[in-house]
């Protein structure tokens, strides 16, 4: 049953869309690739810059694409902010073209300490999902402040004030996560996801990543029947109570896997790679992290 359904159901769907929109006033133009990064940048610059976020809400950062107008906007930006580390697979060529034309740019991957995947098909490759560790987001904020301060038209004193305020919110959230995750018993600190996205969270707060439906770091890959069979065995052995699927991805294969495992396994959707539209439960990065905190704790202890 598992093999037949696995071959019949696709896990990955490409998202093609336009930019999520611009925020700010008439100041310099800052273009940001992903909406997680976009929210952080907007919190720092406030109304000092026009921030254009290319990735729509509820999209997949690995596969979303942009319009020719968006691509032109990248080339006209006063600063281009991208995640890097191979995350934006659908528009990396546009980022490279803008940088080649001399657009000032910064990659989040250059501002945080990165980890490599330790399991799956991507083992040894750099993991781009740094934002699941709020400590690394704090490092990102420090680096972004320095780069944003170099943009003509941004008041560095105002930037320092808004950055300090956002850092305080992140510090409080980081402490909250540490306390919440510490309450999960060691024998229940096992994570299974639709693809490998929680390496940084696991490293920071001592979780065990049992495996992923897609045994790699990108949603553009596809699991084989043997991959799913191996993961089913690992879930049964570990007694995993919950499998976590990304809210932007179909969870049908994950549900098939849960049905096949010889244990009572729930499937819970997390906001792992994209913010949501207003009212969707994860409109900002802070909301996203808090929602995932609650769902992970409930899923592993309930």
C-alpha cells in the first residue's frame, strides 16, 4: 500500500507568483527574497525604506518564481537581501544576475554560523534553514544592522533604536523556547518532518531528528519507496507520536506514512519555511516561531 500511494501522490508543487508587496515610504529600495527575511528587515528599517518581499505568503522558498518586473526591481535595489545557501532554487539565477550587475547585496548565510545536514541524501551539505534557531536570528539581526546602516538614506540612529527593540523581542522569545522545550521528556524529543528543516532547532535544543519523508534539504526532491519504508521502521522503533508537515506543502505522503507506521501517529502542520497571509497564524517571524513552539510541545507531550 505504501509503495503504490507513494508513487501516485506528489509531495512537491511549484509556486509561481508575484512579489508579496512593498512596505515603507519613499526611502531607499531594499529587495528581499524570502518572506521570513522580509519580515525581519521590515522590523529593522520601519518606514525608512521601501521593502519589497519577493516570496508570497504560504509559498515554498525552494520553488517559488518571480515575474520579469520583480527581476528588474532586484537590479534597481539599493540593497538586495537573500537567504543564500541554496534555498532560493527558483530564483537564484536572478540573484546572481543582479549581483553581477553591481547591486549591493547580503546573504543571511554569511551572517550566521551554519550547520551541515547530518542525515539523508543531503548529508554533508550546508543546511539553509537557520531561522529555526532564534539565537541565529539574533546573529542575523546584528549583521543586517551593519549592512543596512551602509545604505544611503537610512538614519543609523533610528536604525539602532528599532534594531535594539527587535532584539529585545527576540531575546524574550529565545528564553521562552528554551523553557518550553526543556519541559519535553528526553525520550519524546524526536522529530520527523516532510523534509529536513529542523537541524538548527535540534542542534540548539537537543532534539533527535529521526528522519524526513523527503530525505534531503529541499522539497524539490522526491522520496523513493525504500526511503519511506526505512523511515516507517525508524518511526516504529523510536515510537514517534507526531509527524510534522510544513503548512505550505501537501501532507498526503506524510499522512500515508503515518497510516503505515505501526504506532498511533498524528500529523501536525507547522510553519517551517514561509509566513502566512494575515490571519493565517504566522503573519510575522515571531508569530511563526511561537506557533511552532506550541505545536511541537503539544505534539510531543500530548
